[in-house]
């Protein structure tokens, strides 16, 4: 992969990159289309498919994370990607691997607090993928808002010659953010998963009416609202500045909202600008 990328760069070919963990859906395909639009027909679009073990905690779903490499390849071919890079764990983390990348500011809250070590794994694998694929542009989805922010900061801080683009979240018709983990939702849990989008809509409506809301009071309201669903349990909900990720005491138009909810055993995340 690296030899191919360096050859393209020597030829003056621009490379656009979409890193994924596979089990692709329309949300991923929208990133591939964005990647193509940025580099044009003469550029190259690379999609990586790699379930990165270092970003999973010991009790998380690494072993059962959905995988379908053959189907993913077909989707990428249909969408016009030029190359799929699907490395093995042995290639990405050779024996005695001991070097990691740690972002120490934006990664401390929300996902970083709920999933210790998660962003160390994310930053490390993205840095490795950037070095391997040599992209001019990398496209990430806004559904993983904090992840995109951490990657942007790492890219800037470590001087990667890559422009990071964050593309809009793609949703199902009923508002559920598209995610590979939605496969876990069966029966009534699929309906209950809508509580994330409904929570966002609830706060959106309140902000439009009052223009300023007390963060602590809204958090309590949302906790009660979410726990009305029989299998839903709130992990966190945060309101913060979209640039610094610093939490705010008052929610106003322009504040970013993010939440994580367990629906049964499935953990889902979502976010939106209010």
C-alpha cells in the first residue's frame, strides 16, 4: 500500500482516504463520494477496512464486531473507490509493538472518559494509516464528533500533510444515525434506539423557544426521558463548545450536544449542533 501511494504521489496523483472498520453502509458510501468529489476523476480514492483492536476495551465488542469484507469490497467497487486496503493485525501491530500516539486534551471527556484508552488506539491507528496511505485528504464522519476533533488536532500537532474533512452524519428515515453497530438492534430495541435522536430533537426545540438553558437541569430531564425506554440506559450526555470541546454551563444556539446510550447491550452515540 505504501509503495503504491508513494508511486501515485511521484506521479502527481492526489490521494483521498476514507478509514473505516468495515461492515459498510450508506453513511460510509457518502464519505467515499465526498472523497471522490474532492480529488476528482483523476485522483485516487482509498478505503481502509480494519477493525482496530487497540481502540476496544477488554469488555467491549471486538470479537463480535460485524465483519463482511467481501460485501464491503463490492460496495466500494460500486461506489468507484480505486483501492481497498485491508491489513491484518500482524501487519499493523507486529510483535513487540510498543509505540502509541496520545492526544492529551480533547480526548479526556465523553468517549475518552467512558472508554479509557480508546483514543490512544484511534490516534495510533490513524497515524499509522496516514503514514501508509499518504493521503492528501482524509474524510471522517461527523457522527463520531469527538473522534474527528482528536484526529484533526493530531494531524495539526504532528504536521501530517493531510487535510481532514468532516462530513455530515447520514441518518435513516426515522432519524437514527447510521452505524455498523445498528446490526445488533433487533425487535423492539431498534425502535428504542430512536431515543438518541429524539433527545437531540427535544433539546433543539427547547433552545429555539428559550435561547438559553441550564445545562444541569437539561441533563436531568434527558436522563428521565431516556430511562422511560425499558432497555435504554444513559452513559453520558454533554453540551460543549464545538471547537474546544469544553463543557458549558448554559446551552445556547451553536452549542454542540453529544450523548451515548446503551440500548440493551448495544452502545450507540450521536451528536448535533443545537
